[in-house]
C-alpha cells in the first residue's frame, strides 16, 4: 500500500518525528511504500484564505495551486497517516489548517468523500490514559477528530491512536513501540 505520512511538528528532533519514523520503518519493512510530508519543514501555510474557502454554491470550485498540489500528493497514495502532538486536547494549528485548506468542499465532502478508505492519526500525548479519561479529553478528541473530521469526510476505516505518557522515559519507549506495531500491522 502507498501511504502518505504527514507530520505536524516544528522540531525535526521531536518525539513526533521519532514516532513517524518508527511507524514508517515498520510499514516499509511490511512492504508498504511511505511518502513523507513534513508540513513544518515544507513551510505549508495553514491559514485559510479566500482562494481555498469552501464555496457552498460551487462544489466544483478550483482551489489554489498549493492546495491542488496537496490534493495530487494525497491522490497519489492509498492511505493517509498523520502524526502530531496533542496540544490543548487537539491537533496543532498546522495540521488543522492543512485539513481546513486541503480537505475541502467538493473533494473531501459535499458530494464527494476523501479518497482514502484508511486514515490513521497518531496523537503523541504528554499525559497518561488515566489523566485523559478523568475529564473525558480522550472521548472529546475521538468525537472531534475521528467522527467530526474523518467520518464526516467519508473515511471508511478511520482510527485515532492516542499514544500516551510521552513525558516519561518508559512512556516514550512504549509509544514508539506502539507506532511501530501500527506500521507493521497496517
């Protein structure tokens, strides 16, 4: 399978990038082809401007050349995997802006569906599973991301994988192993 692996962290030495690398290495060892998209390193502009604003009266709107290039990159693959840090119980603005600009009306929803049946999100979280469950942050993220974005865009096999305890050495080891397991069993 051809996989677009999207990372959204500004620091290339981050645990998010190490997580993406662990996933990619295992996926490639399992026979998959992985194309990397490092939104920060590429300088992707997450700000939604008029050229990429959904036009509810025109589902055939042609979006900006930058968005058209992202759409072509997505369509050249068969699955999407996004790796990001959990900031404020959500994804960074960089990734949300990529989704806002690229997953647009007439292409990912609004008479169309996102072209990949399988979309995974690996969320690197500092807190523990217990701390996220205590106030329902895990359930809120699942609803917001898996239901509100992925399922809304018609993704048939969506999954938000919460990778907890990134502040602890044992947690970092465990989450890298989990990312590799997800890559190996995709």
